[in-house]
C-alpha cells in the first residue's frame, strides 16, 4: 500500500513537513553496537516497599484461591475424576490463549499481567463465585424456589463481576498498561479463559466422568466426558470469553478517554451487558426444560449468541489493524522533529512490513539484530500510543504529564539505541544521514548525494539522524516558532 493512500501531497508532506536538521555528522565506519553485546532494553522500574506489599498481597490471594479450589474440587470429585477433568479442561486452553496473544501482537502486554489475569479468573473468581452460587442455591431451596434460578439470577452477576475485577485492578493501578480496547479484550479474555478452565474441570470430571462411572462404569464415564467436551468446549467454548469481552470493551474505552464520566460509566455499561448476555445464555436451557421445547435453546444460541460472537471477532480483528495504523497517524509528529524517517514509519504500519524488517535484521545482524528490531518496533508502538494519549489529553495532572514526558524521552532514546545497532552493518546499503527532509548518502566511490525518500514503504534504512533541536525543549520538539513546532500538550477543554 502506498503512503499517499492515507496522507495527501508529495512524499515529505505525506509523512511529515520536516524542519531542516543540523550539520552533517561524519559517517560511521563500524557498527555502533559491537556484535557481542545484547540489544538495548528499556529501563526497569524500581520495586518499592508499597509495590512489594501489593504484589505479595495479590500473590497470596491467588494462592489462597488456588488452594481452596483444589481442595474443594478434590473433595467433591475424587482424585481420579479430578485428574480426568483437569486433563480434558486444559486441552483447549493453549488454543484460546493463543488467540488472545495473536490479537495482542502489535504491542504485547507484559507476561506478568497476562498471567495475573489468567490466574485471577482461574482461582480467585471461581472461588468467590462458587461460594456465592452455593449460598444462593441454598437460599432458593429454603424459599421453595427452583435451584435452577441460581444459574439465571445469581451466577451471571457474581461471575462476571469477579472475572472483571482482576483487569479492573490493572486499569486502576496500572492504567498505562491499558492502551485501548484491544488490551481490555486480552486481559478480560484471559481472565474468562482461566475461569472457564476451572469450571470445565467440575463439569467434565464431576457431571461427566464421576457420574458415568458411578452409574455404569468407566466406559460410560469416558463417553460422557467426550460428549460434554464436544458440547461445552468445541461448540460453546467461546461463551465465557464472549461475555467478559463486553466488560473488556468498557475498560478499554475508559482507558483511552479524558472524560471522567466516560471513565466511570463505560466499565459499568460493559459489565451490565456482560451480565445480561450471561444471564440470557443460562436462561435458554432453563426455558427449554420448563416448556419441553428444546428448539428454544437452539434458536437462541444460533440466532442471538452466534451473531454476537462473530460480531466481536470482527471488532477484535478491526481493532488489531487499527493499532497497527496508529503508528501512521501519530509518529509523523516525530518525523517532523527529525527523530524518525518516513520509511521507518511506513515499515511499522502492518505485521507484514514488521516481519520484513525483522527478516532484514536477521540477515544483517543475526539473532541480536532480530531482538533489536523487535525492541525497536515495540518501543515505536509504545511511543505512538503515548503520543495518541497526549492528543486525547489523558494526563491532566502535572505529575502525570511529567511522567509522560520522561517516558517519551526514554522511548526516543531506546529507539535511537535500537537504530544504532544496525548502522553500518548492511554492506549492501550506503552510509547515510537523514536531515529531516532527505537522505544524504555516501556511495562506495566516495561521492555524496542528497536523495529524496522513496515513494514505496521500505525496511527502515539504517541511517544516522541529524542532531535534533536544543535538548532544553521537550523530546523531539523545538522552541516556539521553530518550523513544524507543535506543543507536546495540545490544549483541551
């Protein structure tokens, strides 16, 4: 796809109206980073005592939930049925987790937060939901009401609330790890996958294997496990992730808006929709059993739930592509300031172009080059999200703005370090400098020529950037009145 399909004008205008750069620095004669050194990394945050106590509390809570569920399931199912249930319930987990990791490829979330959400849904949410559902069933029985009402009036509310609590904690205490709706879908989806896995242990091991063995023997138990696996996992395994994804949309919207009312109401709206979908899902088989019309459940699943599921899949795929295009909309600000070159921005716009850049990096710098290119792409995506947050006015407090400015500087420095890893490594590429408007390339015969940026997106050319404006000003931005200047913090209402 050509750049002029998203910005009009000549190439410099299509990507950025870039100010002149500084004096031409001497060409590098050797790789900027020796081949034996690892690729540069972003600085790590210090683990203070408050963060340590919060982390310890979360770990203890998840561990307590895990011990409770293992003890409860083991006592109610028995060792053999528990083992069968665990094996059968784990089988679909890698596939479901892979789907959410595929969705999160542009800006992968920290592994520790992904594990946290999965463990929260698997142990904390299931433990609380089990206690509340059992209490509700006993109360309905004491009141002379059908116990099946628990699945309609209690389970949807407590299960969706507890599944969403873990991602909500991340939004509150780690808002910068929520870059939008995609992250909300990933975090909430993994929490739902963890919840569904433990719930499936109960159904497969208890209602399937143990019940079959008690009635007719192991063969019947195995057949019932297979039947439940087909119906509950292969046909309707998307149910819990679908419900909780509604909350994920609300959390993602709240994370990318500066409006306090939207920040408060969007998660509530998403949670209510998740509860209603879950309640409707549980109501359909109850209605079918009460009326003796099994087609009610079939029509409800096919006519309502399946279209909603495919609609959410389409939304997720669109959001994934939107996250890639975000670099094309925001990073030209840094091209204007001379921090990036137009082909670099173009090469970040799709997963195919990113893969081509990593292939080139492996050819010229081996495994270290691939790691450096991955780090470069991740830092550039983070920078695009950060810049988008500036435009949206997400940070209102001076301390938040200062932190964002520091993070912007760290990301720009990291991008520069990753780029330096490749300078001079490709013998097929001429040594060059990008001055903000064009390339100044030195060829093998010693000649030097100014070359305009090509029309087609290409793998980032490993060039030296001309010195940016005075460092006394915010990262990448010159003094007021400097050509192409844009304030780092656009005014907002």
